């Protein structure tokens, strides 16, 4: 049985989780990196294969660009496993949104996990996560998924129950006001220009950001070799202190499975 692993990971933590779960599933795997290679074509995944769909949480949803790309995934009663990776605030409606999206594309969601990772805008929040305990949870999640995949057919016609508000409205999320830019240590290498999924950085002026296009994903910060690209200014510092206080408590991963008793 082949696994198709799809992720979008600007700062790398969603990739860490997707890779960890994929490996623990112990299946032949084909990987799709939607940051480096945006999905422009239909991906058909048959009923005797499986999908692992791993997404970061932005404002309680998955990134809008991934919602659009997910419409290229075509299942045929294909089992799907969800992983929502979030920065210790909450994942809100992200798992429910992922389930609804994939169900509409012909998948049957058999398991879903909300996993913790360093916050990509405020890295002091959930710093160092996923940690060893998170990896234990992901290993347990993968083991249970393997069991479910081995029982394929038994869950036909059943539906996984996931938390979230059924009346969720992704359009209500307008993004965050904070946008990164480059400072005087920029050496014009253009790495940020190349990686930006939104085309928000021009090659002529890589220190600047087109705020109207930027989704604050942080990919440019991750690739910048000098540290020039980052969030700057007092508003950012102040927001960071407030946010760290609000999100100080250690949150545990949460995992859900399709139920045989339904
Ligand atoms: C624009 C934006 C919005 C975010 N919204 C949330 C959120 O609603 N809840 C949360 O807990 N974390 C939130 N985060 C943090 C990310 O979900 C988290 O850092 C995730 O690990 C990022 O994945 P990546 O490292 O693959 O980019 C947000 C991050 C960004 C960039
Ligand atoms: S400019 Fe904005 S959208 Fe582009 S990589 Fe940086 S944070 Fe992401
Ligand atoms: S990646 Fe950093 S150093 Fe390179 S052009 Fe962008 S801001 Fe400048």
C-alpha cells in the first residue's frame, strides 16, 4: 500500500511532524511539498492507497492557498489521515475544515491529530516543540493508523467525529497584521524572493515586503542566511510578550479515530 504525504511548511515544523508520522507508518511514501512545489495538477489517489495531509494552523484554519490546492486531490473512498500543526494557542476548526475538504474530494478520514510546534511568528511560544513527548504521541498515532489501514473496508460508511464549529467561516480570518521585512544586514542573496509562496518580495528590493500579498508564513525568515528578514519593531515585541503570557500553558497533542461502534 502506498502513502501520499502532502504538507505545506513555511518554518519547517509541519514537515517535521509529517516526516515523523510518515516514517512511523512504514509504507512506501510519495511526498508533496506544497511550499516548494505548489500543487497545480490533479493528484489521484486510489482506494488501495492512503493520504497523510499535514497542515499548519493559521488563525484556526489551514492556509487559504492550501484549501485551493487541496481541490486537486482526488480520492475514491481513499483513507486519509490528518495532522494539524499549531503553535500552542488552539487549532480551532482546522481539523474539521480539513475533514470537510477531503471528504468532498472523495476521501474517508480515518484519523486526525492536532500536534504542537514552536509558534512560527512568536518562536518563544512552544519553543522546542515538537519535543520527545510529542514524538511519542505521533508514534502512537501512527501505530493506531497502521491498525486502521490494515482493517480497510470495516470503516466504510462511517464518519470520524472531530471538534470544531460546524458553522465555521474561513473567510472570517483576515490574516495577521504583522509582516516580516529585511534590515540592513541583507546581502541581496534573493533566497527570500525565491521561497516566498505569495510573490510578496521583489528581486529589486528584497528588504521590502508587499504587505497586501504576504501571509506572514515565515518562509523568508527561515531561508535568510543573515537573519536580516524577520519581524521588527516595538509592536511585534509588545505583541510577543502578551501572546507568550496568554499561551504559556503546555498543551498536549489530541488524536481522534474513526469509530467502529458507529
Ligand atoms: C499566519 C499565522 C497564523 C497562525 N495562527 C495560529 C493559530 O490560530 N493557532 C495556533 O496555535 N498557532 C497559530 N500559528 C502558529 C503555527 O500554526 C505554528 O507555528 C506551526 O507550527 C507553523 O508551521 P510551520 O513551521 O510548518 O510553518 C500561526 C502561524 C502563522 C504564520
Ligand atoms: S514575505 Fe510573507 S508570504 Fe512571503 S515568505 Fe515572507 S512571510 Fe511568507
Ligand atoms: S534572504 Fe535575507 S539576505 Fe537574502 S535577499 Fe532576502 S533578506 Fe536579503
